[in-house]
């Protein structure tokens, strides 16, 4: 009498080996997609945060007009608005500028603040004293004292109420190893917003 040898065990082992090979092929792709989604989420949040900070700063700039505390209020607002998972430490520069009614920046009318943790900008706003990690503006082409919020104008150059703009430059750094796939260490995010100053006359 002849007996057939069962091949159930061999089929089971072959199936396990096939599953392991398929997993080894699919897992790197799945992991790359997952890291890409996480990185995109961080990056998109930073873009939104910088955009919101620029819009909010433009509103403050329009309300502060030519007061001596205008730039301190603008910079403090930006520092507060860019929060975790983004970081205010990644801000590189803040530009406060004068534009025409079409949003075109006027030549030489830009004040630039560079964020530098080794420098200190002392401020007093509404009786509250604080410091910000910025050095003196360079260039200071749109100085606070020269901003115009009078309907009738302030001089020949400022024939009416100014339109003020704020641009934030932010250095986004990759949070995951996915950055190695994209190359480099991150990218630069720039967002700006303009608003007509609030006239007081």
C-alpha cells in the first residue's frame, strides 16, 4: 500500500515567504509616503502661520501709522503669531514697506529688520516694556516718522494716506528624513500683506 506525502507544510512555508517578500517591497514605499504626508503637514502649517502673521502685522501697521511704537508692535505680533509647530526662531527678516494703490513697492521705501538672537531691540508699548531679538533696521527706507495717515497728505511724496505692507521671510527646516529625498535642508517661505493706513483726519 502506497501513501501520499502531504505537501500542506510546504505550501504554508511558501506562502509565508511570499508574504515576507511582498512586505519588504511595499514597506519602503509606504514609509516614504507616510513621511511625505507628515512633512507636507508641517510645511503647510508653517506657510499658513507665516501668512496669518503677515496679515495680522499689516493690520497693526495700518492702525499704528507713524507712532513711535509702530514697529515694536508689528514685530511683537509676528513673534507671537508664529508658534508651535512652527518657530519664531526660524524668521530671518521682516520688511515693512510702502506701496502704491496697486501693491507695487515704492523704490527705496522699505525698512528691514533682521532677526538675530544676539541682538536686542528694546520696546515700550502702552507702558509695557519688552525686548525683541532684532537689530536696528537696515535699511530704514520707510521710517516710522515718515509714514502718512492724513487724508490730505503729509508732503509732496505722500499726497494721501499711505498703504503699508509687511513681508515675512521664514526659513523652513525639514522635520523628517523625507527632506533627504527632496534635497537640501528646507526651503524659504515668504508671505506679505498690504493695507491702507487708518486716516486720523
